């Protein structure tokens, strides 16, 4: 202990290699136990807002503390305030999985602490990113010659897609700023990240058209064509359509082939947000989800949603890396390197300079599971979701509120919105499950999103049993 104090006060390493080895083994043991049974914790954190803050010191420590104190406080203070995304009962939003291989990749990447801004700054990170994203294109049937890079989130990826669209339509905007009047089209069911991206890039929120959807929540192409024509007639400049493959609320799939045709006829950029459902294309029977995406100009899909990769990891593809480069390349003298065409400098293709070595965890996941392993997980999630959909359909007091093409079921108890919220809250209070809700056609609807690798049919059966039991209480 004295040693720690002295060492730390001199500014030496707060954790010696031996201490690291010991506490590292403890941490890995903890992770292995956690992954063996993440369901032993309540899925939703049971703390009140501010509770953790109040339990922690108001000021950071003057003196360093040994790792055993940190690990103990992790268990005592931090864990109770964690909502467990790796829990088999996590069925809210889009459930995901931090798999063991992905965790190992993440661990090693943080040990290397590489910054993949330039090829030279970490050739392995840059080249592995290119290789894993090529594998993913092959696995999902996307064009071989697309350029790919990994961002933290789909929100940032889509923002870059919109920036590239702006660059293609109005190259002067880089130097002079954007002239008003460029228009973005996306559906009423699109994720808010499209609108946020449009705000950030300077299209302006008023220039985002929310195209109406059909009865199955897919973008209506007749309405899209009409809006484009109307905007043109009004002197505006239609610029980009952002289609969605797997919308957030209902997982509907926009008709990308028909949208691509409209984009082609009107010379518009086509961006596809396949953040959730893009991974499904890894399974042969779901290849159809990306039909038409081969015509896209840019696209995002999130391995951190349904491809067993720990957060954060979102893949961005474009067929026009040159346009993206034109939009973002700005190389100060201190970052200039030799021009070898195979030495890709990823900082030239986006806003961020620093980039994490995310490809390492993707590589670990892809190699550990193989395409078939990932496809089998996705297939099983969809199969389990269909069992719930069938039970909802067979129940006299429940109804499905949207089709269930993948593993997310939207349904409601045939009562008031308040009653549906009551069911949701009661189920979530058990600590066994976390389901979320949304509004469809103005009515509150429950959402059960199956997507965690630890979720089994027994969990799904139990969740449905609880939902039904809560509904039975309401029916008296
Ligand atoms: N796009 C869709 C369709 C989504 O469902 C989501 C999140 O659920 C996003 C984008 C945003 O993803 P991210 O958190 O990676 O920005």
C-alpha cells in the first residue's frame, strides 16, 4: 500500500504490470461469470436518477487507489446502476449482444490504444477495417467495389451520407457554405438520426420531407415522386433520399428498388439506413432485405445491433469515396504522408481525425462465429419472434399492430393506451424483462425486440406469459 502511494505520488504507473495481471485475471473471471448468467441481475437498473451520483465522491481523488478498490466499487456502486443490455430479458429498443469474442477484440484494441487516423498511424487497424468490411459485403451480397469504413454510430454514418450527397449536388458548399433549398426525403418512420444529420449538415429541418408510409409502414413511392415534383416546381432542389431497411418502430423495409429508380430518374443521392436489419442479409433467406441497395450511393448498417459486436460499431459504405473525400479531406502539414494508393488514410473520409481500432472486434466476431454462426443466431431470433406473433394473433384480447418481418413484435392489448403502459410497466418491474413501446397510428403499442444471444425460447415464453397475466388482471 505504501508502495502504491509513493509510486503514484511520483507520477509512476498507477497499476504495475504485476498488479495488472492479477486484477486483469479477476476482471476476466468476472466477465466470464457475467456472460455465463447475465440474467441473474435485474435487467433494468433499479436506481433513481441521481442516486449513483450521490453515492460517489463529489471530487476526484487526490491520491491514486489500487485496482482492488476499483473492482470492489464497480460491483458495489456501478453495477446496481447498470441496465443490462447483455441480459436475455432485454427486449427493448433493439436488443443486441456483446459476445465473448467481441469483448476480447475490444480488450486487445484498448491495450494497443491505436489511432487509425492514417494508414501509417496503424496499418493493421486501417487494413483490417478494409478486409472485414469486404467480408461483410460478400456475406450480405453488396457490391464488391464499395468503399467501407467504421464509425461509432449509424447516426454519424448517415450524417456523412448526407454530407456526401450535399457535396455531389453542390460542390461549392464546401468553400462557401450551403445555399438554401436542398431537400432531403425520408419516411415518416425513419430514424430521427436522418433529420438530425440534415440539421447538422445544414440542409435545415424545414427541408426534410417526411414521406408518408403505406399500411405496412413502408415509404410510399408515389408520395415520394409527388413531393419531389412539388419541390422542384417550387424552385427547391431535391438532393437526397434516405430509405430505411428495418425501421426503428416496426422494422418495415422501404421499397429500395423503386426508390432507387426514382433517385436515378431525378439524379438524387440514395442513402440507405439499414442500421438494424442490414445484418439479417448474412442469412441467405434474408438476402432480400438489401434488394435494391446495390443502387445506393451510401449505406449504414450496425454490427453493434444484430451482429454480436459490442457497442460501438457502425459500418458505412459508399460507392463514391471520391465524393466523401472531396467533402472532408483537409490535411495539415503535420499529417502529410507518402502517397501510396494502398495506404488509405481514413481521416480523409470523415469529420473525425482519431479513430478507434474497431475492426479488431469485428474480425474476432466474424472469425469466431463464421457467417453460418451469425446467420443461425439471427434465424433463431426471428423464429422465436414468430412464435410470439402467432400467440398474439391467436389471443382474443391482443392484436399485432405491424407485420413482423424480423424479430421485433409490435402488438397491443385491446384496451386503452394507459392499460398498455400499465402492462409494460408491470412486466418491466419484475426485473426479468425490459420491453419498450411506441406509438403507431396514434395509439400506444408494445414492442418486444428479440436480439440478444442469451435469449432462449424459455425466456420468450415466460415474457409472453407475464404479459398475458398482466392483461388478465386488467380484464378482471
Ligand atoms: N437507424 C435506425 C433504423 C435505428 O433503429 C437506429 C437506432 O435504433 C439508428 C439509426 C441509430 O443508431 P445509432 O445509435 O447507431 O446512431
